[in-house]
C-alpha cells in the first residue's frame, strides 16, 4: 500500500473528492458554481499537485464537475439530498458502506448514515447527501 492510502484506508484523492462531493450535496457549492482550484486543494489538504489533480479528475469522471483550463472547475451535477426526521428513541449511527448497500458509496469512500427507529426498523442513507433533523417530544 502506498503512502497515499495509509491514512483512512482510502487514497487521499478519494477522500478529498468525497469531501467536495459532500460540500456540493450540502449546498456549499451551487450548480454552475466554482469549486476550489487545484492550488487551493493542495493548500487546504496539504497534498501534492498529483493528488489534487486526481481528486478533480475523479469528480470530472463521475460527472460532478467540469474543468475549464485557465478558468477553474465548476459544479455540473447536484445530487438529491435526503432529509430525515428522527424523534425520541431513534439511534443515529455512521459506518462504512457495505458492498451493494448504496450504489457507488463504497467506491467513492462515502460512509453510511444508519437510522434505527424505535421497534428496530433501520434506514440507510449516504452520509454525504443526508440531513438529519431531530424532533423532540412536547
């Protein structure tokens, strides 16, 4: 295993792409909006030019962004965001995705958000595209 993959179990470029994906899903970057440049990513994450470029290439290959030489990288796809309400007795857990559980999550390095409802029913969502609202009794 190379040095890029040693921390966190996934290559750094995969983890950087997952962060940007989550920021897009959360609305931090809008459709058509510019995302951080390669030099910005290098400074923010303390990575090499090759690693920052690989993260941007991954997002391009996945259809999230388009890169315009000399102009920057822009969001071209915004995913569906799940809004989940949790009341008293709900348990909220996060864990790594399992093969086939959420399409593309395992390969993208996205974790799962597992909601366990009173009575034992569970729901699984991609953590990078889910907003949880907690509701209190009374």
